[in-house]
């Protein structure tokens, strides 16, 4: 038997803290994208390829951070519909993954 989730001030506060941390991480990654872009566009031809791949890596990190933040915020908006699980990896970074959806016969 699955019991309904009950709101709890402690767990809500933890979710808000995690969402805020994820927002700050996304902001940092966004700033890094702009720095990497400026380094790429200002690089001499012999370094352009390496700077481009550094820029692409920064974009991927920013996209991941945005996805984590978005999933956390959507969980705050509708916790009863939230099927996401979050965990902290080494270094304290949040990782989001979606729980598998039940199959329909």
C-alpha cells in the first residue's frame, strides 16, 4: 500500500535549499559559457579548435545544470506529481534522473 505524501516543513525547506543551490550552480555554469565563448572567439587560429571544444563542454555543463534546476523547481510547484529523484554526486553537485514510468499492458 502506497501512502500519500504529506507536506513537511523540513522536507520542503530541504527542497527549497536544493533548488536554490541548483540555481546558483546554473548561474555559475551560464557565466562560464560566456567566458568560454569569449575565449573561443578571441583565440588565435592555432588554438581555436581547442577553445571551441572547451566552449562546447561549458554548454553541456550549463544544459545539465539547467535541467537539474528545472526538475527541482517543477517538484516544488507540484510535489504530488513529482516522480523525480535527486542525489548528490561527489563534490556536492546535484544529479537528477526520472523514475521509470510504469508500463501499460
